[in-house]
C-alpha cells in the first residue's frame, strides 16, 4: 500500500490532519490502533474553551482558544452547542486571582463580562450560595465523537483512507529515511507495509512510543484526568471555578447530561487507564463547592483520559503548557517524520493546520490550508452520537412505529439497523461495543444491563449475530460500561447494581 | 384527624420478598400471629423457580447436578454460609412446606429425583434451579430428554428472540426451532409488554386466536416454549387450556423487569397470607423501631391517614440487601437500615467490586451482611446475640452470594424456617395470644 502521508492516530488531531490534507489535495491514510477517539479525544469534557481558563498561565494559548472556538462555532456548527460559560469564585478562593482576572483576559484578548452574583444565580440556579464573584465568557461545548467522525468522513469523501484496529509495530528505514510503516490488524492479525513520503505521529499520549520506533525520543509526562457524568443535565452554561487550575473545577453540560472534572494524576504507563474510587470522591468533594447538588446527584459513568504533556525539566502536572508541540525531528536525523502532540481539543484544527503546513512544505505543495474557511459537512455516521437526539426524533414521530431497544436513551430498532449498515459499509463487523460507540445505547441509568440484551436479541433476529457469540458480546459491552461505573458505586448506585447482577448472573448465568 | 390504633403480635416480619413471605407463611401455619410490613419487593422480578444451590463461586464448581452434595462442598470451603446453620433435614422440611404453600395458591412446582433441573432462559442459557413451576416442567423435561422444542416469540416483544435461544442452546446439544407470531389485537404494536399480554389473555377475548396462531406454526415438534405471559391469576388454567387446543405440551420461559412469573407470586402470596390471618401492610416502610419496658419491639406503620402502632414480641428481619433497602452505604461503610446492626465489611470501597463484572469468584460486597448465631439471631459488635427475640433471614445474611450460587430462594426459605421454628418453640407461642388487643387471628392449621 502506498500514499503521500501516513497519519498515525485517530483522535481529533489525526482526523483533523486527514481532512486538512485531503482539502489540499494530498493523498493520505490514517491508521489507528484502536477505534476513532479511543484516546484522550474521547475522554475529556467536550469543552470548547473560551480561553479564559488559560489567561493567567498562557495568554497565547488563551488567545488561540478564543479564535479557534469562533472558527468551530461557524464552520462545524453541528458539533457545537453555543452554551456560553461562567467563571465563579466561592468564599475562600484566592482574591488576588479574582481581582487580576479582568486584566488578564484583556491582555489575552479573551472577551468577558463581569456579572453580579445574583445574575449568576439567576442564570444557573444550581450554583452555590457562597459565590463571591462571577464573570461571563464565551465557552461552548463540542461533541468530540461527532467532530472526529465528521472530519474523517469528509476526508474519506475526498479520497483519504482509514484503517482502524491497525497498530504500527515498526518503521522500515532506508538511509535515515522512513520507507514504510509495518501495520498489524489487531482483529485479523493481518500484516501490512504502508509506504509513504511523510509519516505523521498524531498518537497523543502514545507519541513517545511511536517516536521511539522511528528512532526519536520525546520526553512526555502522562497526566491522567478523570471525569464523572451525571444522570441529568444540571447546568445550561459551562461553569468554571475562578482560580488557578485545580481538581474538578469545570462542569460542562452535554446534551442530556453534565460532566464534572477533572483530576490530574501522574501515571507511568498507558495500559489500563481507569478512574479510581479516590478520584471520584475528590471530584465530588471539589465540585460541590461550585454546585452543591453534585454531592447528592446520581452519576452514570466515570471515565479517564491521559493528557499527552510534553515535558521540560522542572515542570510537572498542571504547570506544563497545555499548548501543543510540533516536532520535525530533523535534528534527530529524520527527514520525513513529524510529531504533533499536546494541545487541547479546542485547538485541534490549528494543530492540524500547522502540521499540514510542514508536510506541504516538505512535499513542495503550495496549496494553503482551507479548514478555517470551509464548512465541515455533517456526516451521516456522526448523527446518532448526539445526546438526546434519538429521543427527540422518537417523540417527534407520530406515535411509536417501532420498538425502543434502549428505553433510557430512546434508541429504536431502525437506529440500530442504520448504525449496523454503516459499520458494515465500512467493511467492519458490527459489535455491541461498535454500536455503543456510535449511539447512546448503554449510556443511560441501566448501564446497559437491559438494552445490551435487547439489542443482542434484535441483532439475532436480523441475522447480524449468529452462533453463540451473543453472550461474549454482552459480557464485553457490560464490562466496558462497568469500567466507568464501578468507581462510582457509593450508595444509591448499589441498588441498580444489585438488580443488574440479579438479572445478568442470577437469571441468565452469563458469568459461566 | 388521624386515628391511632395499636396492635400487639407475637411476630413482626419486616420485608415482603421471598424470605419475608416464607417466614409469614411458616409462622401463620404454626399458629403464630403475624404482622408483616414491606416496601419494594424483589419478588416482582422472580423467575418462579425455587433455587437451592446451583454453583459454588468460591470453589471451582459452576454447576451442581445434586444440590445436597453441593451444600456439603460449599460448606467445606465456606463453613460460615447460612446453610451451615441449618440441618439438611430442616432445609428439606422448609422447602417442602413452602412448595405446599405454592400449591395452596395454585402455583404448583415440583422437583425431579431430588436433583437440580435446568430451565431455558431468554438468553438461551440454562438456569440451574431446584424446583420448577408446573408451567415450566415441560421445558425442563425437554432439556433433560433432548426433545424437539419449538420456541415461539412475539412480534414487538423485545428481549425475547427465538433465534438467539436456538443458537445458544446448540452448545447444550438441544435442538430447537423458532417461530414468530403476532399477538391478537396487537398485530401492529411495536411495544408489547409481558404483563399487558398476560392481562389480555386472562381477561380479553384473544385467547382462541392466540392458540390457533401457535397451532399453525407447531409442526413435527414435541413441546412448545413461550414467553411467560399465560395469565396472572389463573395461569395453570390458561396453560392447560392452551395445551388442549394445540395438542402439544406448552411451557413458559421466564422473562424479566418485571416478570409475569414474579407478579403471579407476589399477587397470590400476599392475598393468601391475608386470607390466613397475617396482618399485612405492603408498600409501607418503617423508619424506626424501639423496645418498650415489656421488651416488645414497637414501631409505627403509616397507611394513608392511619397510624398504627405495632408491638411485637419477636421480629424477623427480611428486609433484603441494597435493592430491598435492607442494606445501604454511606461514606464507604455498609450499614443495616433499621436496627443499625453490625454488617461485615469489605476492606474499602475499592474492594467492593472486581474489575471484571462477571468475575468467577463474585464480588466481595455480595458476601457482606448480617452475622448471626445458629438460630439466625444477629450478633452485636462483641459477637453476642443482639436481641434474644430478633432474627435476620434471607439475602441480608453474610457469607453468601445468592446471585452467583443460585441459592436465593433456598437461603430465604431455610433461614426463615429455622427462625420461625425458634420463635414457635418459645413458651408463650403456639396458642392464640391473649394480649392481642381484641384483634383476632386465625391459625391455618
């Protein structure tokens, strides 16, 4: 297999690069070791930063966030909900930081408006009564799944190729130049050598691992961040704590839920990234300073992602720049290898632009970037990831004309059928996990106990599942959800878990 | 204005799940006068089968053909299991008496050769159980004797696919065919539910059409399996009528959430207990319980505008685990809701559950619960009997994992049997109480 550019990593950056290149007429293949958004892109707040969060530490990054946010609101509106945001300080927070905040925003040219405490509480009734200062900013929310899926779909419509579950295991070099990447398909075991002129390492937290295969080295720090999803939407706007970045100081609404996070825990390896019970307790305790109801609300899921932070001596955790790192690796004797890592979801497009500028320059292609002025076409594949979308559609239809397989998130038989045919059209095997990735199945309060079983029955009826593979499908799916539910089980959640186990193990004996 | 009445009883049973119902039925049979209160009941989810012991998750066995040998093997590894406090004779006596109770409400169930039986689930797995309701007997027999089964599913009923069952039964060497029928009067419905269909078959006029639609698809087979929808009040009558119409044995497959098999039990049990003289207050929750100077347990039942004060000489706590709200958790500690009895604790919240939901050995939190003496009297933190007249039975007990062991009904029945026997041996019991404040109690002799 041959191409101009091989992109390694299917997160926001990798899929953004694929689209940018394809708009410049450059041929590319994207390989992803897992599935689209399996890394940090699929495990963050889904926040489109106004930039206000970074005005103290990194005015330049703050400004970039503001500009990129405005571009995405305009050119990828299907992925964005323009909620607006509020920064609030509570009693005991650093008053100097509060006093300096307006001038810091001005310095970074990040728009803001000071509002009274009463106005803040009127806008967001869940806010703590202990607020001492409030500012309005231009935060918004973004659906990272829809974003990456729309980007890769757009790229594919222009000739780009996508290979998922395809892991680079080595680079084949020839006189300091990389000739090909050896790629192994984790599902089939098939080995493939892909030749390219340029190789782009957009593997996020895995950047150093990939770079080492190419003979380069990147000093990275892995910072795990955990987040919790509430069972219902608690706020309309993004709520930020007005202080130096700390644990659990952003509450982001997303469709029918809210997401509170994050933590920052240094970890050594990327093998099994799970939120812990301690992190859950810490997030709830801190979050409750902004929104007291976070103490008592029901949570449906915890998840964790790893921030790919590029390390420089004497820095750690949150003090490392959230700005991106673009490396040409020329000084390491590599002439066709590029690494792009670090950064934020909000600036993914800019990161892709800068990376593609370097690629274009190396390929002597003069076509300029177009992603800042071209509408990102909404893809068919991305539309079911929108929370609340399926219930709206179902309610709009005249009475139930089909069966609801997932009653919590109102996913119907035809939606599942559509997703299955999309997956098949991509030449892949439809699994419950794949369907879960493309829909809200399993994301409601039942944690997938009932809907995974109903979807499985439906897929047997449709001939999609055959033999005895239905049970392993349910086990895999439930365990995937379990990963995010287990650390959340504190009190009320025990009731649901009791019922779930009585059904899956007591009645069905799936554990055997 | 609210009225306040007072009742005195020999025994208060707290909980209306399997254990509470078993306890009340045993007690009333022994001439004990009983007040029973309960809130949510797990029984609405019951499969209708009575499990005794199917597996030992702490050991290596995930299927016991003979539950009695299974109990020996279980107690070898886990001597503190609730079964360790009851002799096999008592377990058997309890099971037999409870089966008699089931027959008395026309939900007969039976056992074959004193061994475990296997019934087909909607997943196409085989559930190990000890007693099978008559409505499932033909299914258990078909599994045992590898008969030709026709599995019938219903258009619009989700979570019940004959194809899924057929494919999964193949690995047990069971050959089944499938057919889909439309439910009479609901041909164009996309959201069928089992409870509604059970009502329709029992009350509505669709039964004959339902029978003829099944008959049409039943060719060259020995036995027919249907989702459990054959009525709630006269399920045996409906099923035998259906068999007569079709001319082939019919069995039911238990569904879930809520299950018709569970609803049947709940409706009939509660009705029967009331008939036999149990003063039953379902859908009530008691918040607090105290002791008076005569050593009675005292608590208040609120029903509508009425407040009833209950004084009970003995209490059987059958309040269940987390689903039944018998146990709860706060700040990583598991507590018992009513008496604040000591609960055995996993080391920390991190060790409650395994990383693998389906972990073979089961989750540590499921083995925590109330420790008792050999008469099922809870122990205080010093290991002494908490109260001479307080008993704890059923799933709230420590050192068992009923969901993995498939021992839920067995533990409920055996512990209730043992606790009620202890209560009935007390001097003042067995004769009608003279202290019962003018209320009468019938004994079901």
